[in-house]
C-alpha cells in the first residue's frame, strides 16, 4: 500500500511575507483536519533562501520540507550551487531532481540527474526524480521511450534498490505551467509504463515506489488524476502557491 504524497514546487516565487501567510494557511488547514489528512504526506519546496523560515513554520505540523535542486558535488568551486551537507543543517527531507526546467533551461543531462539522485540518496535526502517528454516527443510517438530512458539512466547509475527510497514524478513538459493537463488515461499509461520498467528489475520495489503526476494539477482535476491506479499523488507548481487550492489537492490525495 503506497501512501500518497503531494509536493508543492514553489519555483522562484514568494517573499518573506507571502511565505509566512502561505505556511500559516497550510499548517492551520492541515492541523485542523489531521484525521482526514493522515493518509497523505505533504511536502513544500520553497526557494532555498527561505528554508529556515519554512522549517520554523512546519515545526508544529507534519509537513515535510524540500528544495528544488542540489549539486551532485560535495563542496568546492561551484559558484551558486548548494550542497547536500548544507541541506542537512536545515532538516531538509527531500530534493526535486531533474525538473524539466532544470533540464531545458540549465542543461541538466540524464547522467547528471542520475548523479544528483545518487548523491542525495547517499546523504539520506529523498530525491523526487522528475521525468517527462516534450510535446514534440509525444506527437512523434516517443513519450514512453523518452521517459523510460530517463528512468534507465537512474537505474544504471543508482540501481533498482534506490527506487525503494526515492519518489518518481512524471511531468509531461507540455503540461507544466500551461494549464493543459494530461488526461488521467494519458498519465496512467506513462505511470504504468514506468512501473513496468521497474518491475522488470524488481517487482517488489516497483510495487512500492511512489509515482506522482505533475503538470497543471489543480483543485478541480486532482481527484480524477489521483484515482488512477498508478498515480500516487502530485507534484504541484502554480496551485501550490494558493492555500485553498493546495489544501484541496491534499484532500483529494487523502481521499484517493
Ligand atoms: C511543476 O513545476 O513541477 C509543475 C507541475 O507546475 P504546474 O503545476 O504549475 O504545471
């Protein structure tokens, strides 16, 4: 039985004041509904400069905290990067790895993403490994092959056992921030294919790994997406910045 996870990726949004309001709203909303929300894990991933502020806010709740990226290197001359050792100072539980914006805007390769997963796992931080195809790749019938290659890079680098510790997020690039969501059937097809690739290596690990859907998840479409057999929650961008919407998505995951 996989416990649902709803993760908010705030991207490069927010400031001290808006983050205070957002966190107060989330902590109060979740704490006032503890019983119903017990069946979902909730994660927020703020910009890293606000980690301490968010860590302080979650101390009275079960909300987990993560970051949106991390270096694969331990330390040294990597201007602008953050290390896993630094994250350890902030009780950071998760790190998003290989988000499509990191891959397309910052040139992260499948191999580099796999190295980041490896480094995070070694440090005891849970990677949320993002995979997904572009619209062009989907339209040319390559969606499953692209996603399987992205999964395969991590399998080769980290081994199948690593998938019992990490979380996968399927995020079709064409659905991220566009308002265009994959249909539940389209999402389920890819989630099922990811699980099949993992099952070929280890059926038990495959059955236990949480696979989130991401791409314009909102308060209205969440329940139908989360009702699919291989969708175990969501990675949420825009809607994670709005208290009511994010809480509604968490409720949909808890009820799924
Ligand atoms: C994301 O950033 O991972 C994401 C899915 O964004 P959005 O929900 O805004 O499409």
